[in-house]
């Protein structure tokens, strides 16, 4: 469950589903979908979708490319919408290098 601000009221609910597919010894793909319902008519639901691929170059070195999209809603009826992080959407493209030793 989510952590609402004090005095928020309502019963927030979140759920998440994801999967991973190992294509061979080097390549893996993964995806995740998450939705948050904040339990208030005036609060927009938030949605998040993630896609990624990992290349395991050696047992100790991996590269990962991830696309992440989040939609916070339009914030039309949200009394807290003056804070810009509460509305709109965002995209993230991430390249990660992991070294294990």
C-alpha cells in the first residue's frame, strides 16, 4: 500500500504485475506494470510501466537498458496539484552497468 500524507483519508491501494524472460545465457528481458488508486475521488490514479533488457557480458559484468513511463494523472480536481510532481507524466531511459566482485 502507499503512504498517504497525514489527513489524507481514504484507503489507498496499489498492485503490481511483472515478468522476466531469460532468452539465453546472456540476454534477459523484463517488464512491470503498477497502478496506484489513492482512494479519493479528487485524486488521480497513478500508473507506471517499465520495459528493460539485460545483457550479461561475463558472470561479473552486466549491462541493462530500461525504459520507464509514469503517468500521475492531470491533477484537475487535486487540491495539492500546485505541486508539479503530482500531475502529468514522465519518461526515463536508463543505462546501467553492474560489476560484481
